[in-house]
C-alpha cells in the first residue's frame, strides 16, 4: 500500500510568525534561485516556469488532515522545499485553505516571479506576504541568489513594486545577511534603496544560523546585524534565530518518527525546535531521533554551539551502508 504524500508539516516555531503550519507545494529544491545560504541544499531544478506539481485537492486534503491532528497553529504558511510561486495551483490552494479555517495564510517567497500578473493576483489572496531581497545590484544578486538565467534584480524589484500597487495586505521583507559578502553598509544600502520601491511594512534581517551546504555561507553576529538595522526604512528588525527554551509538551508521542522525519526534511531543526513545533515530550523526541539515526534516516550537524538534525539523502545512506 503506497503512503499518502505529505504536503503539510509542523507546526514549526518561527520568530516572525509564531507556530506556523507549513504547506509544501513543490518537489524538493525546485526553485528559481540557488541561494548560497539555503539550508535544504543545492537547487536540483533551477527554473522560472510554473507547473501544477500536485493536484490542489491532494494538498488541501493533507492540510485538512494535519489541522485535525496538530495543535492549533498561529498561521498557515505556504512555503516548503522550493519556491511556492512556481506552483500553478497557488491561488486555488490559498482560497481552499481560507474556506476550511479562519487562520491567516502567509506566503513565504523569494519574490522572483512577481513580474508576472498571474503570480501577483494569486499572491494577493494571502494575508501576509514575506518576500526576500538579499541584493540591490546584479553582481551581488548573481553571487548570493544564483537565479535562473532569465531573472534580474531589476525585474524582481519591479515585480514587487507592481505587487504593492495592487496589494493592501502586509508585506514583510526578509534580507539574508552573509558574513564577508553582504554584511556592510555599502552592500546593504542598495538593498534598502530598492526596497523603498515596494514599501514593505516590516523589514527583517536574518543570517544563516542553520547549517547550509555552502562553506561561504557564514552567519553574522547578532550585534553586527543590529548595527545594520538603521540602513533600512522602516528600521529593520533582527530575526536571526537564537536558542529557545523548550515549550511545554502535551501531544501524544505515537507517530513521532514519521512527524519528525517530515519536519526535518523541510527544515533542519534542533531538539528544542521539534519539541516546540510538534508538542512532543523531549524524551520522545530524543528516542525518535536515535531510532532515525540508527536507520541512517537522520544525522546531526553542529553549527556554533547548537546541534541541528537533518535528513539523510539516499546517496549518503548508500555510502554509509557500503
């Protein structure tokens, strides 16, 4: 009997959104960018072409199942393993989610396709849109985001500006700051200038604190990020994740291994992340992670003084078994 494909995951604890139930609508690492800081690894399909990867009804059914079994999240976030605006059913999906729940819907996007009128119309159905902009010039754009060849930073910013003209909801901009590349006023001032064209309601500075697959993606100290906030209008906020205390656990531990495997498959997590997101007791999380690790289904990566859990891809598993 084949296993039902999972699209909903979490809730994931987020400094920006609270407890976020994620909805994954693209296959793993199908994206319009191949960012050097991506925690999910290299982009396997670099494209700016939209596709209906999965039936909308299938995704909605999985969201409904997850809503019925998890603790009530603060928000439902369309995001996941690649760029969600590449999904041709995005508008239908957001409308369907809004029919089943009164929770706000957020769209986490790199903003690359907002030059398209259809993407702007579908994204406008979300309550909060969270685009990213890491570069204010073409050279830095190519260095950090490594976009599909048809995209340019001028096109991206123009699309976001056109979106602001038709969207009255909240736009929260994220700027990823990488040490030695974009961690100076000189590099960020052009980003700030470009952002004035689409007038974000909030601006968030982040840095790659989670393990990445590129050695050049080095995080910036929180005090450095804080010193750069004043470059932006409105003044930016630092949202780089710091260690958090474990939340009180109340959920049943049955199915813990499956839930944890699905969660770390979309986002590297610490034990505290898993406890807070899934509502599992810490001992149950540790037991499930040990079982996944023993089967070469998960492995740990140390970043700073924190341990993050990642899935093990098939090629790595075969190498370990041999």
